[in-house]
C-alpha cells in the first residue's frame, strides 16, 4: 500500500472538542483532550505504549484516562496488509483506504472478533460515497470527529463496503463457519479479563486461522477495555 499518503493524514494530533471519542463524559471530565498517534510502517517490535491520553471516560463516578500506542502501525506481513491502532473507530479509515488502493474488494463479509459488537448507529451517515476518487481527508474527518469506538461498522455497511458482519464475541461464535473471502477485524479486548471464560489458547488458535485466510486485517488495542501491555504481548503471540 501507499503508506506515505496515509501518513500525511495520520500525523499525530489532539482532539479537544467534545466530538468522536472525546465526547464521552466531556463536560464532567477534568481531562478535555485525547491524542491520536501518527502512523508508521514497521514490525511488531515497533509497538510500544505511548505517554499521551487517547481515551477518557467517567465510569462509576471515577475519571479514567488511558494511554494508547506510541504510534499506529502499518505492518506488512506475508503478503497481508495489517493496520494496528488503539481506538477501534480508526478501522473505518483504514478500510476505506484499503478499498481506494484496491486492497479490499467491496461486498466482502467483515469478520469482527471483539468483546463488543460495535454496531451502534452513528448520529450522521457519511456525506461521501464509496468510490476510488473519494477524499481520504474527508474520510479521516468523519472517522475522528463523528465516529467512536462503538459505531464504526454500520457506516461501512451503509456505504456498501461490506455485505455483512459476522461477530465473533463468544465461545459459541468461535465455532461458526467463516466465509472464504473476508476482511478481518480484531479487537484485542477479546483477551480482556471479562473474556477469561474462553481459554486463551482456544481464542488465539482460532484467530490465527482467521489471519491465515485473509489478506487485509485491522487490529485495535482498545485502551479502555484491556491493559495495553497485555494487548501488545497478546498481539505478538498471535504472529509467532
């Protein structure tokens, strides 16, 4: 993929307005800003925990500020295009970038491995349509200022990028048959403490099977839902 063009868009910036992921409990929080890291190309050894707050929310009366990745990562691996980021809504941007560069054929199913469905409806649908000449800067603005970690899949279905979504969020779902052609989306919170009832190796082996069967993968480390050092370690294990 042409990563240089994406790096000019994802160059690292703060969101200070109550929009996107920064809208959660914004009025009540002391911290008013979240960071979106820059995109780099590298290997899994380049993944590290950053020092900036990337997600802030009040839960049970307590403000919780979470650090995310030092950088987002484009990780080309055995002919696969893999994008790794912290908050999950960024998958939307990289899906559309993948489509524009001919890496994603529209109409494929999305296989979504996650503790959560992330199927909420956004307040606004995209103003752009799915075509090769769409402005990725507009996609970027929609991703960061309209979408959040819980509502980024429905817009992709609305645009016709994916035909359907198969959600893998339970031991039962792990046993489902997966279609031959698909885009893979992984949230590492599938390895969070809340999901310990499914053995780690069972989840890992199934995800490795999914990885082997597709060429385009997006992976979120989800700072609010799983310790980031654990998420990074689990990610490295998946590609051993």
